C-alpha cells in the first residue's frame, strides 16, 4: 500500500467518526427528528363562568376568567405563560397545557381595572419561543345610574302621576354602558308592570322614556295607586348597579347637585368631595328596586291617579231651541254629544231616566 492510499483511508474513517459523534449533538431530537420549527400559539376563548366565548381583542371581562387557546410544535411544547403589567410590576401566570390546548385562570378582581396588554409566550422543548399579544379590559366596577325626572308630561308634577309620564336619567361607567332598563312596579303587590326595551333603544348615557297609562299597567285608573320606579344599567363586561340615585334627593343635599360622572368619581374614590357632598352623604340617598329587602323609605314611588285624565263628555240639549228648564221633549228629540279623551275612547254607553209621574222615575238600561 502506497502512502497516498493510506492517507485517503484515514480521511474516510475520520469523516465517519464525526458523523457518529454528531448523532449526540443537540441538533438531533429523540428518534432522530430535528426540532426545526418555532412553536405556534393562539388565544381563542374567554370564560367568565358562564361558558367559553370567542375572545375579541379589546374585550371587557370581570370576575374570575379562564383564557384558553392552542399551542403547537413540531416536537413538543414545554410551557405557555401569560404576562401583563400591573402598575410597575409584571404579573406572570403559567398556563396548564394539555395536548394542544392551554388554559389559564385569572381572578381579575385582584388587579386594577383597566386595559391589560397580555403577552402569551409558548416555549418548545428545544427552547424556541413565540409570543402573541392581545388587550382585554378588566372591569369590576358597576355603572352608576340616576333618575333626573319622573313627571306627568302634561303638568310636570310627580304627585300624582297621570296620563303620559316622562322618565329621564343618566348612566355612567368608567368604561362604557351597554344598556339601561327602566322598571315600574305596582306598589300594592310589587308586580312588575313595565320593563323598557332591552335593545338600548332608550339610550345609554342618557335615557328617556315616555309612557301612556296602558304602557304602565293603567295604574291609578280606578283609584289612586302607588308605583315603584327602578333603573338598571349594565356595563360592557356585564356589571350591574345594585342601587340608583334620584337627582332631587342629591339637590336636597346641595342645590348645585351632582352629575352622574361626579357620583361615579365619589363612588370610585377618585374624588372625596364634590359640591360639599362626600360619599357618606351620597350613600344616604341611594335607592333600590323592590324585592331586595329595603324599606319604602329607600325606594322610589309615586302615586298614580288617572282621575285627572277622565274622558270629557259633552251632551247637547236634546230639544234644540228650548232650554232644559222648559221640561218638555218632543217625539223626535235626539240626544247627541261628544266624548274626548287624551288616550282615546274605548266604549261609550248611555243611560236616560224618565219621570213617568211626579217622583217616579224609570231608567233605561245602559
Ligand atoms: Ca419546535
Ligand atoms: Ca364598569
């Protein structure tokens, strides 16, 4: 064997040895598969305790939430973590990973309300990572609602209420209001007689409803009747107010009154006093819907009395040209008249009485 041939063999052996050594290098995964791809991560749903729904970027959430999504990798996902800023510190929440699904549960009440920029990071078994970001708002504060007006539209009185009534008010939230509903209950049995539409058609930040007696249960139609009024507002994350305010009770504390935003500032503690009213004074004016265990003094009710809204009947003299005092009536006499009512007339019935002999009367049927 020549020297040249020997050196060639040596070179081949060296190359084979280096290939065998390379099999133990980190470039090769178990079973010989190479981890070449970065892992994938998706955020998909949020569950606030009533079932998972698709998470939209910029969603509003409250209470304890479970965020969930999928993670993928060519070899194996090692971990998924979520992070957001709380003031100047970073909150890190590890997700549980099961197959391709990851889940993380967060009690949002432990953090401040506001927008949270989430970074979700997935790391694979080779240490490669990918992140995705989204924003959700934590909102655990209920909206503030105030009635500014409950009056009879015709005369702007609120005792008694009759005919068309106008109900106005305003609502506020540190983020935004989703809907407002006005309720009217009969006081005698707390039966709900009116609920405003559930489609925000009555407005949100300021609301206004005008109702005919038929729309509020014909309350006070036969005899004066009391009615409770209540109002509820929902914010975007679903918080509801448990009490509401009356502007008239607040102006009784200070004639300058408060806007619904002032009330919110006092309730949320961003202001301690507005127009000489602090939270303690304000809390004394809170009012509640019936059925929550509060006494009448902490509810809002007015008397409804439709007697100011009776039909107006005008009957003409049946014997034209003669006064009623003449006490005579011809064979062809006709009684006619006019009935007027602001809300329309449902039925007109007539009865007459004839004196057949002195002191003896015969009445017609109705
Ligand atoms: Ca990988
Ligand atoms: Ca809120």
